[in-house]
């Protein structure tokens, strides 16, 4: 059996949902269907998730929410009307949307998650009804009933280890199961979402839990390209990747797949394929545990911006026991997660995402580090981007890093920092954000057009 997941762009309209129905109907092994909330129908449209965020803010601020409720309900109603759905599903959806405005506000740390999850949850109800009325024996399954029991961490839920056994029972059900993505339920029954884009995670969890033969992740592109097509004109497509390679690319900016979605299928050895709802016959990109050597050291180039480096210098730093631990402890106490930490004998840089920093937090970091460690120099460096070249075959080729550095130098791009992990799956270059696109073009030319 296969698990199949559809993103918001695949579910935005009646036209797209017709394609989805045909994809599911044409392969009877596609028994588990994970769905996102409806996405944009065009560039001027609003995602249902964004409308739910506005609804949440209005409710929390004590404003009139009737307009928010009516827009969201009308959005689902328009899909039902276009598809000719005659069942009672809209009565259920309308009641569910209105019920959000009856949830307690004070002391309810799951309120935001409950609002966000309503997009996926109600779309799953609608799609199950649509399938049932159009030749597919379908059934809506709430994540709680599917066994997706998670930690009580709003916006960052993680599956409890005991859940996999509960999820496996889904194999005993005869219907095609339609499951909302993006959220699970805590042991106390609270709705709790995964990180944004978490419908990919739900699909991966279900695929691992039911021991699927394949997890198909449908989106609006023909798989994965070697670089961003918005930067490189007609970049090379990638037919096959390993889990490790995809993890590195997803982390560094390949938004086609949520980076946390790989762990469940990786542990369960379930292959994953990225496919296009608008071109389902295309083979897409397959993600596996091990692939044959490609002959090329680099399979993809990814980039992500909005990073800041905390740069610390102190003479004889390397002789101070616990120096690095103290730095990270101070950051931990301020709720800051670090991404990378290149070091020298007298220098240390801690790379973090801008979203963790405010002016107040920056001042607290400087003050606490100055008082605790008495560094010679200490400052933040902003507007940085991470560029990564990725490929498990890099350890089979000599001079990959030199080739990349030479390409950047020829393009007049200064490398602020460079890092390579012991696994040799990727090499990371940190450059100024205004040179990000130029760096990608230089590296692509060096490895794919040379």
C-alpha cells in the first residue's frame, strides 16, 4: 500500500481536486491520503491557513469575527458547489469553523494550533465526501483516531514513540482513508501542530506507521531540481537522491519538502517520491536510503538567507575548559537555537537564524557573554546566507571544495566562513546575502555546466 500526500496548491480548486481524485482512483494501492488546507487559486487569492490566522487574531483581540468566519466557510462552500457535493459535509465544516470562537483564550497555549489545524481538518472532511460521491470508498480519519499522538509543544509537536503501533491498525480498515496533515493530538486531547509545512511530516509518519511500500508527495513541480529554477534557467532535474542528501538540501532552502519529514520514512526504510499533481505521469524525484554513484560529486546546490553570526574572539580561548559550553548555555537560557559553530584556536562563530533575535535579546547576549567570558571582541554580523553543495559522492572525488571555492573567487564572492561535516555529504559556504544568487550561479556553472 502507498501513502499519498497532496499540498495546498493541489487542493485549491475544483479543477485541482478532480486531478487528485483521478490520481487516487487510478491506483488502488493508494489507500492513505494525507491532505493540506486549500492553497491559493491564483496570485491574488488568500490561503485558507492565512485566513485562519487572521480569524485567530481577531478573536484573541476581542474583535468581531463574523467576517472572518463567513469568508472561510464560503471558501469551502465554493469548492463544494463547483464539485457538486451534495452530502451534509458543509454543515459540519461551518459548525467547526464557528466553534473555534468558543474556545477559551486565557491559559490556552493550544489556541493558535487549534485555529491553524482547522484548515487541514475540514479539507479532509470535504475531500473524503467528494471521493465517496465519485467512485472511491473513502473515510475521513481524525489524527487522534489515526493514532497520531504527539508531545504538547505548540507549533513544534513531535510524535510519541508509542504512536507507531497505534497507527499500524489503519491497515485493517478497508476504505481509502483521508487524513488531515499538519497536526496531531496530545495525550490530553489538545490539538498540537507540527512546524509550518508539517503536512509532509504527517504523510511521513503515516507511511512509517503502516509500513507503506512508497510515500508519494504530490506538489506542483516535476520533482526536485539541482538548483532553484528562479535563479538558474532550466536547471537539471534530479531523478534520485538519498535521505541524507535530501535532508541537507531541504534544510538549506529546498522548500519542496519539509526537512523534518524525512526522519520517519528514513527510520522505517520507506522510499519517498516527489511528484507533480499537474503532470502525474512524470517519474519525479525518488528519495532512497542508497543510490548508485552518479559520477557527479554534487547533486544539488541550495541556499537560505536571514542568518546572523555571533563572532567571539579571546586570546588563548582554546585553553579555557568549558568556554564553548558556557556560550551555548547562555544562548539556551535566552531561547536561541544555534545552527553552526565554526571555531579557531582564539575565535568562535555561532551561526543562528535572525528570527531568534530581537534588539533586547542581542543586548542580553552581549551583556551575559561579556560578564561571563570577558572576550577580547564580541559582535553580531548580520545579512548572511548559507550556500550548500550536496552530494554523498563528494568523498569519492578529490578537490570538490577547492573547485567550489575557486568558482566563488572567480565570481568575486568573498567566503565569510566555510564548514564541512565529517560525513562529507555537504560543504557549507557562508556569504553576504546580497551575493547569494551570484554564488548559486557560480557554483552551478562549476558543477553542472563545466
